[in-house]
């Protein structure tokens, strides 16, 4: 086998792109060096120029595309390359769905090659219309001279890119954000400078796709806002769907959007939104899926994997505000959910009560501790469903599951790498029946997974 040849910054060479990386970059191999090339697609041959060298890989830029992928298209967004919010607009949607499945396969090949080879890995479920699906925007606000900008920071910089139209956002969120930006400029309200001066720092707009109710939240450095009454009236006049205007105060120099205190400036504290037959009241800081239409598809896949007949007990670990457990509740004998965030559990209890599910109970604390406690009391669930953060399942949780041995385990994941890592442990006692990728975020490199695991006999 040939030895790895050291490469240098500025070096150019032809490179065949073999696959997509988890961030949407093309991946190729040059003299045993792994090279990531932003904007390159599988099957393409490019002339690459090395821009950065890391311990185990290099980054490069495209100098020229020598052979073009049949799936390459012209990105419909004019600021696509500057923005960085989407990574795959230059790839046809059919191509995106294919490559997202391949990203899942790559992760499995790394951690559990036998499952990659033998498990049923289904075709990615996409959207009929993969545009204008995001129900919420959080645009930073800055000032350049007298001009107020609202948008996203250019990747890797502190330069704010003003966004007047975003084709993955619901149109009403963009319209209202642009209107508020113009109001702030017209009223000459002090804008946060990213350091210590100014007041308004972020415009957050969320709209109920099913209900048509919209909520505006202004994130500010302090409570006092000059010309507050004029600003509130101006916002109300922007769109008839606005039923809630709130202010969140975040005085810290941080990348986190929200601070601890939120006050209602006008209208209701929450907006109403529906997922299938379920309804939720959402406050400004409440977590809710960004793509409600595809969330119904995702949750229906979880329901299929759970295979409930009305006789099963279900545990919804990492339950958040209880959406997955409540989605399953109608077909379950009993649902128990747990989460380490106390506010989420309070919301989950309210949501269960609002829907009349007296057999759905929610508990605050680590999932593994509750599972151990219940097992000692003689309760072992028939089905465990999980949808953990990107970091995956806690090792102690996996150990507990392997000890108590529920019959079915439904694993929903937003990170193929941690999902595959966890399967390595779970597959000691569980058979992976199938893996179903779901495209929750078209035009980006992200992919969601639902997997059905059954206890080996």
C-alpha cells in the first residue's frame, strides 16, 4: 500500500469526489489524505486547492469542476453561497434524498459494519414541496451606519448578512422580520453592537402553520425600549396573523438567543399550533419542531415502529414536552415520559391534561434512574421510544435498557454518527429490523432517522 504523502496549503490537484460528509461537503482522497471540498458533489472530478490542513484531514476549495454531477443544479437562492444556512441547494432534491441515506450508511459502516451490510435501510422520505417549510426564524440585528440589518452571520465571521427573503422560511416570518427591521430603522431605536451598546439584538418570529397565528419576540439587552408604544403598534400593523408580541431580556454577551425573562408586550402569551389531532400552546421560548408538516410524517413512522395494539406500556425517554408519547397515547395502555428539564415536564403534564390522556404520566429526572426504579417495582415497559439530543443516548441509559430488556426499542435520531455508535451497544441484545431516514430539513445536510429494534429471542 502506498504511503500517505504530505500535502501543503495552496497545493492544487485533481480530486474525484466519492461521497458527501455530514456537513454537506464533498469528500475525496488524494494520496491517502482525506480531503473535504465545500460545494463539490459525489461523482464529480474537481481541481481542488488546499485551504486548511488538520490532523486527520484537509479542507480544499474548488478551482474548477472538470466533470459535473448530473444532480448539480443552480441554487435558487441568490445569497446561498454567502449565507451558509443551507448546504445542499446546489444538489437536486432527488439527489439530496439519496445522499442523506448514504450519510446514514457511512455512519453505520464506521461503527457497525455488519448492520450496514445486513439491515434494511429504507429510501429517505422527502417532502412534496421542500421549500418555505420552517415555521420559525431567529434573525440577529445589527446596524451599519444608519442602516439596520437583520439576518444571519456569514459562516466563520462576525459579518451579518442582511436577508430580505429566505426560501426555506415560511413567507410570513420573512415578511414580518423585514417589516420590523424597517420599523427599528425608522424609529431610530438603538441596535445592539455585539459588545456592550444598543438594545435590540434579535427578532424571533414563529407562525402556526395549521392555525395561522403568529408570535413576535424581540430579544433586547434591557427592559426599556424607546418609543415602545409606536414600535408595538407598528408591529401589529405588519400582519393580521400577529396575536402575540413579547420581549425577552438577554443582557449577557453570549451566542445564546434567549435570556431568562420574557414579558408580554401585546396580545397573548402563547400561540396555538396543531400536529395532526394534537394541539399545543407555544410560548416564545418553548421548543417545537421547525417543520411541523414533516414532523407528522416522522411521528407516524415512530408509531409504525412502535406497533401498538392498545395493550402495550410505553416509556417516552428524553420526552421534552411529551409530543412523541402523546402521539402514541391513543394506542397505548399506559405512557410514562421523563426528561431532565423541569419546565419540559410541566409542559408535558399540561399537554397530556389538555388532551384528556389520564394514562400518560411525566417525571423529572434522568431516564435511566426512573427505569431502574420502576423495574424494582415490577414495571418493565413493552416499548421504549427515544429521541435524544445530537449527543445521543447516555451510556448509563443504554446499560439500563440492556438490563431491563423491553421487547421493542424505537430510536429516533438527528445525528447518524451518535445513532450508529449507540447501535453498537444496543445490537448486542436487539435486532435492527429496519432504519428509516426522514428529511426534516430539505436543502441542508441534516437527516433524521427512525429505527425499529426488537429483542433477540
